[in-house]
C-alpha cells in the first residue's frame, strides 16, 4: 500500500473533522 494514498486520506479526514467541529 503506497504511503501517499494513506497520507491523502488522513489529510481529508482531518479536514472533514475540522469542518464538523466548526459547525
């Protein structure tokens, strides 16, 4: 499994979490 793909998914999850927290 490429590490880049995992990093991208982790970054997206982090952004989603931040957006939810902002609401």
